[in-house]
C-alpha cells in the first residue's frame, strides 16, 4: 500500500467510484434451485468484482471508512460472499486482509481480534474451516460492528492443536519423606501437603483512591452525577494538585467506586478508553487523524493536557515534558497519567494553584504557595534560556543573545537574532542572524544572557526549517558526501551513539562489513568517529573524500604528532 488519502472527502469520493454489489448475484448464489450455469456465471461475476475491490484497496491506505454505510457494507459483503463461495481460492488470504482493513477502521473496538485472525491465516498456522455468517446474513444492511462480530466469529482450526490439560482446582502436591528413628528400625512414611497456587494478579483491579491515586471514568465525557461541566479541565485540576504536591497516578477508565476497570462494552454502550475513542469519532471532523488505538489515544491526551496548561502557565515546558507521562497499563481499556512533582515552579490552572491533600484536591493559599516556592529548585541557565526563547518564538519577536562564546570564530560577542526553532534536542536554537543576514545555530550553554526585544520578526520568509544529518548536525549551507564501510562492531557502536541513524540504513557487503552512503552537513563528526575507530572503518571514495582525508591528516599532525614529540 503506497498511497495515503489526505482527507475524508477524497476517501469518500474514491470509494463511491468503486463497483457496487449486484443484489441479484446473491439471490442466485443463495438459491439452491438455480441452474449450474447461472451459479457459475454469478461466481465468475463475483470474482471479477472482488478482484477490482482488492486492486483498489491494495493501492491505498484507508484512514476511515466511507460515511455512506451502504457503500461500505457493499464492499464487505462482496468480500465475505467470495470467501463463502470460493473458500479454497488462492485469493482467500488477500480477501481476509482486505476485510480486516475495512473493518478495523469502522469498528476499532474489534481491532485486536481482527488482527489476530488475519495473522493466523497469513502465517499459515490456521486454516479456514467455516465462517461465522451465512448467505442470509449477507443480504442484510449491516453496520460495522455487527459485521465485525460475524467476521471474528470465523471458525479456524489449528494445523497442529496443542495438548491442553484442564484442572478444576490447580494444586501443588509436595512429597515429603519423614524418617523416624526407633532404635535400630527406620520407619518411612509419606506426607502429602496441598498448597493452592496463588491467584494471578487481577488486570482489572487498580486499588483504591488515596493521596497518590485518582480514578476517572473518561478524559472527555463528564459523568452524569458530576458538579462540573468540563471533564478535561477536571482531569487537569487533579494533575495540577499532584504537580504541586508529591506526584501521583491518575487512571482513565477505572471505576472510582470499585477500583476496577470498566468493561470495553456492555450492550451498545462503550466505557473507558474505548468510550473516549468513540466520542472523538462522533464529535470531531473526519479531516482529523483517527484516534483508534492506544498509542494515538495517549498522544492525544498528552497534547490536550499540554494545551490546557499552556494557556495558564508561562513556563509550561518545565513540568509538562518532564513531569507528565501518559502510559499504557495491564488493561487495554485503561491508561495512566503518571505525574511527578514540579521541581522548578508552582503550577496554576486558570489562575488557581491546587494541591493534593489526602484524596482531596484543594486550592493553595498564599502561605502554602510561599512554602512551596521556598522548596523548589533553582532553574538552570539553559532551562531559563529555553523558556525565554520559547516565549520569543511564540510572540514572533526578535532577541539579543549577550556574550555568545563562538567556537568557530573564537570570539565573544552579542548576537541580534530572530529565534524560530530548537534543534539538537533543545540544546541549541536556530536563528536568523540580523547582522550576518543568514541562518545560524547557537548553543544555549554558550549564551551569557538573553533579552527579548519589542521588535517583531521581519525576515520570517528566510526562516529555513532545520535539517539534520545522521550525526545530528544541522544544515548550515554546506553538504558533503561520505561513504564508510564499517565492521559489525563499528556499525553497532555508531547506531547506539547517534539517534538519527538506524541499522536498516546500512547495506550489507557480505564480507563482514556494512556500508553507509549518505550526505552530512559537517566533516568534523565524521573525522572524530573515524579517529576513534580507525581500525574498524574504511573510507570509500566520493567527491568529498579528499577533503575528509585532509582534515584527518591535519588534525593528526597538529594535535597528535606535536603532543608526542
């Protein structure tokens, strides 16, 4: 699948142009009195339709199903009918893959079951035995969940079934031999002690609410008996209290009364994380990326928390990225928001600072805020600079970097810049230098102080987006081609040392060496890596190899040979 449809409207239009189901075709195939010739012709027509559907589906990634359920159901019925009528056909695995792709987008709550079934058939571990739906089912106007239930009910039989032993009451039998000595006679007797196996940990139980634990049924929907109207703000209020106290855990999808996870679904109603996904699907436009698995849901929650606190705090990055993490749990319908105490600042929500007090979330008074501030750590220079520059970027203002220690020119001076993007994991800032009229990179650790000026940006069109190479060096106008052959040891060390490179970027040469052929934005890190592992790396010829070899030779002559006489 090589193409992604960029919008819901494009997807709907795309699917509407596909072939529709001919209802007469199902009538013929399901009619036992139909002639053999007519049934063969119907099957041939069905095969042609399925081939067309497969060709279309396998050429695009479907972000959503179509809003016209009748169209969507037509494609599913075509594929399902073919699997019933031609269950031994070579296309069966492709048909089941296509069914799975359509159904998991329209019925995300069945995603795990659908993928398990697909994987079993694809890897040949199971063979299709019979399907959980029949001809009469195919004539009905299904919706996604109804059809998905029938699809995952497909009967599959294992090629080699494992032996399973069922024990009504698992016990451990321990045999102990006691020896009783009565003069010269030794009497042996056997004693059997039954020890019941300890019960497994209940994945649905998460304890009770206390000073460090809070349970919420949802991140977006307000419970029916709540005194407030905005669930997301209420969740952030609890998080704010944890931040200003000793930290804690807030679980989404757990019943506060029982401490147990909500079921995914009861009847037609969803709960927990599944409920939030369903709510998002119903209440947001289809132009947005779908939230239909736990990973996208976690990112969505973190993004919303950041947005809410960002509107209330100037130094939001001091605690959002360091102190708040949204993680999965032992239950797929529950996530946990792990909150560490804020170390650098008091956190506010709509102008109010909250603090955890037992199971309660209370407003902090001035005395409590003062005590909290006295216990906070001093903010490092780099952290303060980052906050100042983020503010300048947000307001699109110019800034002055005082006392910048330049490693290139070996001078200390002031820089008048337009800061616009952080690079090197926040260690440096990309700016448009107003004096040199060019994009430059500045390390925060080399700045003495910063002032945000009143002047707004005047050169935004010249703010080039940062590009980094495999050494994490930012593009500054120069490019160099390199080609290095490395041993397995050197390649492994290289991948561990630099986050921007992966092992699949290397080409195996078959002689114990792996090659990487790429473009870099500076030869300095290439020189340093080669000198560190010279006996494990071979430099291959490129148009810039001569310059690289010269840099290595000059460095060795100046810093190695001189220091060793």
